[in-house]
C-alpha cells in the first residue's frame, strides 16, 4: 500500500454532522476525495450539498466529526486559513467586484499568492509579474477581450467564468465549485465545462451540480447525498446503474 503525501486525501470527512438547533442537516458523512480527482456531489434540493460545502470551506463549524484538508484538521480554522491550506471555492450566487474591471478582479485574486499580503503602499500598476500573470489567466478564461470592461457589465456566463478565474487565481490545489453552470444555456454550459476541465487539470475538483450532463461529463467519481446522508459514492457508470440512486434522485435521467 502506498504511503506518504500521495496517499493523503485532498479532503476527508469522518462522521461529519451538522445541526441547526434541533434540526440535523448533515448526518454522519464519511467521504475521502483523493488528490487530482474530479468529484461531483449530487442530490435533490434540501439534501445538504451546499451545507457540506460550507463545512469543508469553514463557513460553518461542524457539530461533530472531523474534516481534514491535505491531511490537516480544519477544526477551529477560519475560512481564510483553510484557503491557505490550498482550498478555494466559488458560490451559487456569483461573487465578484462588479464596479472593478475584469482585469482588476483577477489581479485581486492573485495578490496573496504573489506575496503582496498587506503591502498597501505598492502601486499594483507597476508590478509587472503580477499584471502579466493576470493577463495570462484572462487568456485561459477567454476573457482577454473583456479585460477593461466593468465586471458588472459582463453577461451572466462571463461573470461565472470570471468567478471561476478568481477561485483558481490563488493557486489552490483543491477547487470547490457550487453549481457552476446554473442558469446557463446549452452552449454556455458547454463552454463552461470546457473551461472547468482545463483549469482543473492536475488539481482536485469538488463540485455541486444539478445538470447531469455536466456531472457525468466531468466527474471521475460521484457522491449522492440524500437528507444529509451519503447513499452512494462511486464511478459515474456505477452511479448511473444504481437503483437506489435512480429512485432517490436521477429517475429517468439515469435510464
């Protein structure tokens, strides 16, 4: 059996539970996601998928159990501290700086990883390496021609692409995407999937997604969450043929 860093899961949850008052939302979830895997979490509305994301990223504290990121316990860590362990996430609702340009949004995402921390006296326009890195990322996102446009004026699909760019700008090795293609047309979804596949190459991708064509097209493994419990976690072909999953969620899509 292999040992060491390579064998350490990127993210691991052990008997994780989360309650809000008397209501238990996450009920004893066990899940280990290997490094470099593209992993989808699916389930009906109210299954607890976004709550699970909030627990992994530190937005919510777990009620019991344990979560590790790259082998390090996230107990008592703030979201920004978990981010510095190598994890970054996007949200269901697009989160960008709407009054700043597309370029400035991306540059903000790059600041910490380029060592700028709290050096507020530096003139960012004069930082050649930082600005070149921002332009390279804009090219990968296919947003170079929108470089100087105010981010709030982008189309919805472009804003989602920009948010994905901000999410990966810090160099995180673990990327969490919460419904990245929600509200997109078929052609926009195809472009988003191609972008996600490209930017997650060699990284660990964990996504919540309702579009089954996206899930089965991208994921190496799929976890199905129903009422806060994992009912299946397997390769896409096995999930597609799982009767319990079909009954709980996929229905005719799996057929």
